[in-house]
């Protein structure tokens, strides 16, 4: 099931159907928040929509579930800089 969720999320991202992706990911994460890859895709979609603070929180959630995920960490730091936060934490 998790694989099917990721496949759909990636397809929505590739097709730039960001609003649909955000709704889909939020629904899936509300059901099961232990989905690191989906948190990252969700964060990318939010960032692309200009919701930097929400994207930062999504990447932080990915890091809570996998603190060693370098991709999530990179996205989190980038979102912090975009937000003017410079990595001080989630606001």
C-alpha cells in the first residue's frame, strides 16, 4: 500500500498537480504519519506553492522519523534560509 501511495504522490508531483498532491499527502499523513518519503514530497509541493513555513515543518517531520535522512535535512535547511530562519528550528 505504501508503495502505491508514493507512486501516486510522485506522479502528481511530476505532473505539477501540486494542490491535488498536497491534499492527497495530507490525507495519507493524517492516517499514518510515519512516511518519511511522503513527508519529503509533501514538503516539496508546499515549497513549490510558496508555503515555505509549512514546507519547513514537513521536512522537520521527515527528520523526526529519520534523523539521518540527508535529503530531508538539505530541504529543511534550504527552507529555513528561505524563511529567514537560518536553521534555528520550526516556528
